[in-house]
C-alpha cells in the first residue's frame, strides 16, 4: 500500500476517535455498539504501518493476541490472574465468554507501548517493564468506564491490586520472547494510537 493511502487511513482513525469522544459523551448507548469496529480499524491502521514484509513482526503481533485471549479465558473462568470479573456485550462477539476483539486491542497496546518506550530506553528489561506499567495504566483508565459501557465488570465493583499486578506480569512476560520483532514497528503510529486511546477514555471518564 502506498504511503499516502496509509496516511489517509491514519487521519481517518484520528477523526473516528475524535468524533467518538463527542458521540459517547452525547449519546453513549448509540455509539457503544461501534466500539468493536473502531478497535478493528485501529488494528488495521496499526498493522498497515508495520513492516508487513517482515513475517516475524506480524506473527509476533497475532501470537501476543492469541496468548492474550488464552490468558483472558483463564482469567474469566478461574479469577486467578486478574480477580473475578465477567465481560458484557459492549465489545461484541464472545468466544468462551471473552470478546475476540479484546485480545486484538491488548496486542495493539502492548506492541505500541513497547515500540514507543523503546525510543526512550535501550535496555530490553527496562523497555518491557516501563511498557508493562504504561499498558497497565491505560487498563486502569479504561476500567473506570468499562462497567458503564458494558465492556466488563468485576464481581466486587472496581478491581483491586491483584488485577494490576496481573496485568503488569502478563504485559511483561507475554511480550518478552517477541521483543526483537515488536520493536521494528512504526514509532509514530504507535505513539498516536496510545495517545488516542488515552484521550478517548480520559474524556469518557470525565464526561459520562
């Protein structure tokens, strides 16, 4: 795909997130069903800006998504990893009680986090640690509005420390072996994706 077309998709993604912020504030029940499609668009834009000729890069992305899905299934069924929680219908089609799109989004956040942090630090363990904290911080932000949007809900209300420690561990170890391939992704697009999600869920947290 030509670079100019890639840029058009990126601009369109930014427009979708900006309009989504406004739409969710004005009428969340109407815009909520579009969430899975927005995340699919985010995935598409993220991947077309990745080195598609490098099969290891794409393999790493979807391996992280698959591992994330398996961990989510274990988490939902046992409550051992993140605490006791269940998914609603806000994230679309579910398999084994876990929305398929959630694993794609975690793969986006983990990869984008590592690519972005890698611009600042050179040491692998430092990058993985800081990226894990960053992704967990975004998770913390999303969880403030997740029940209102019927994304997911913890049995006793908001999650406890167990959940965040679980996410730090998962984000770190799930990407440890894929690190050399992940860091080859597009740094600018990775940063934009992270900023868009942070702004979007911050706006929802403040206004809904």
